[in-house]
C-alpha cells in the first residue's frame, strides 16, 4: 500500500534584482563596520558590497572584518587624491559603481560611509527600480534622512530602535573624497544598471557651475564645484525620484570616529580627549 507523504519544497530566495551597495572610505573604519552590520539586518541584504578605499592601507590589506558569507565583497583601491574634494568624490563614486556593474549588479545603491541604512532602504530602492516603467534614466534617493543624536556614554545598536535617537538638526561635514555635497542624493542614491552608462557620461562630462549657471542642487562651496548628479540625470531627459518615508537613512553621530565598536553596537564615550583637556583648561583659568 502506498503511503502518501507531503512533498518537501526547498526554500527558494524570491526573484529579485541583483543589488550592489557601494561606499567610499578614507579611514572611517568604525563607521564602515557599523554600516556593514546595518546591511546585514536589511530586509533585502545586498548581493554585492563594494568598498572603495581611498588612501586606506589597512582596508586595502583586508584587515577589517567587513566580509560576509551572505554577499560578495570587493575592496578596491581609490585614486585621484590630488583633485579637489568634490571632484575626488565624483571620481570615487563612479569607480565604485563601475566595479558593482562589472560584478553583475542590476541595481546599484550608493550609501555614504557616515550613514546607516534603515532596514527597508535597499528593498525599497530595488522594488522601485524593478517596477518602474520609465524608459529614461531615473535617480532614486531616500526621502527621509535623519541625524542620530546619541547621549555620551550610550551603547546603541547600529540597526533597529534608532528612531528614538534622532534629531532634526543635520550636521554639515567638510568636503572630502568620501563625502559629497550636503544634498540628499549625495548621502544615498540608487540607479538601474541599464541607466548608469548614460548617467555616468553625463555626470563626468558636464561643465562645472563655474562655467555655467549653477542650479539649486549644485554645490558651489569650493573653487571648482562639481555638477550635481541630479543635474546630470535631468540633462539626459531623466528624473529624480525620492522613495517613500519607510526607507530611512540614518546619519551616524558626528563623533563616530570616537566610538568604540563591537559587533552590532557602538558606544559613544563620555567625552573625547580634547573635550576633557578643554574642561581642565577652563577649570584652571
């Protein structure tokens, strides 16, 4: 007599685009480690992670534990250090995106090394890129970017439960080869692989605002400002779309360089050495 038994169906990862996350690093090791932890808790973790290391010997020698068995990791040496900060940023981001596409990415997501992705950020980007019916290039960016304001001495997770640690006041950073202008797309954006070649050419070839009238999305804080990626996309008939608020991007605490990292958590010390010295100087005056 035959015995009926239920068929065991192996779990299969649902069909989805191949997503790559790219970032640019120049010594921001604690911020990078925290960001990698944040990626691991995403509802859709990346398939590829590209870190472009700008003059970062420790990272280029694979001395940071940023690799994972859940995605492919590429650590790529950076270049163009002699350029102005914004030009170096543009060159670095383009290089990292090129590496991601060569690794088979269908959707490329840039995340500033100082930022932590919300749990749904990558999934939201990927779904919008996959479901979009636009035939012209599209640049997606996070509609909600919030600043973490962590009390000194606090141990906090790098993902989940961060909503209670935010402040509406953003923190401006000085231009560097790893940071773009203080506009949303420069902290995180997503682009489809099929759009990148056109967008890249437009971004690389556009005149700087020193040669043409700058727009509201262009940065003019340095002698030779770099044209905005949003301007470049629009110049080829494309559009800029901000994804819904459930896709959150968190700016790490401005003192992330002082934090102590352990897997899954950061601890902000009570005070920095310079702050302690300042208090001592004030007390002795």
